[in-house]
């Protein structure tokens, strides 16, 4: 349900004073997916308590109805993009993401040869298939996830780690 908040009660309990310094009122409209499930809230703030009335609610509801499908579409696109570039098991970038980054890093390294060397690592977990067969795929998955976390902790923030094959990790070290 849409709501007019003339005193910003909710915001004052959450946000710092500085964020609300010049604001006195708010109007909030839920954003719905398929007209039934709310997935977000559209909030409009005003400097004076008389900024909003019932007409404002109706207008903002109409805007929310038109905006909701666009936001949902953007969220779905972002989710698809993330899934296309992320390994679902380790949550590291996948091989496709690695090659996108590698291409840019090689170009940058060639452009500034003397001041920007580039190292590429290929890390293979020795005897992983034997562990996977002996202890099962769930244990193998845990080993891969743990290995990815350990390797990532050893790298710098500027380095890029991806999971490539079943037991292979690739890193770009600019």
C-alpha cells in the first residue's frame, strides 16, 4: 500500500541527520512483480510537508507501475550477466570472464611494456580426480571451493582469479 509520511519517522530512525537535513516529507509506493509480489519501494522525498497529497500518490503509483517492469528487466539482465561470467560452485569468475580480463590486460601490458609486466598463472590441483572418486563429488566440490578461497587470499587486490576447468584455476597478475 502506498504511504505518505509527513514527518519522515522511518528515515529518522535509520538514516543520519545529515542525510535528512533539508527533507521534511516522503511518499512511498511499492513496486510489484506480476501485480502481486512486492520486490521494491519507490520513495520520493520533499522539502516541505505540503509537497505531497493524494494526487501525488496516484501519480507516483502510475510511475511505479511503469517503472517496475523496467527495473525487473534490468535485474534479470544483471543476473544473467553475472551467471554467464561466474562459476556457480566457487562463485569466482569463470573461464569466459578470465579471457575477457586477459585480453584487456595483455593490451595494457603491450602498450606500457617497460612499466607494466604481466604474469599469467595456471594452477592445477594435483590428484584432484582421485580425491573426487575416493571421497565423492560433494567433498570434491568443497575442496574446489576451499582451494579457490585460499588461492584468492594469497593474491593482491589487483590480481584476478578465475576457475577454469574442473580442477584448474587461472590468475592474471598485472
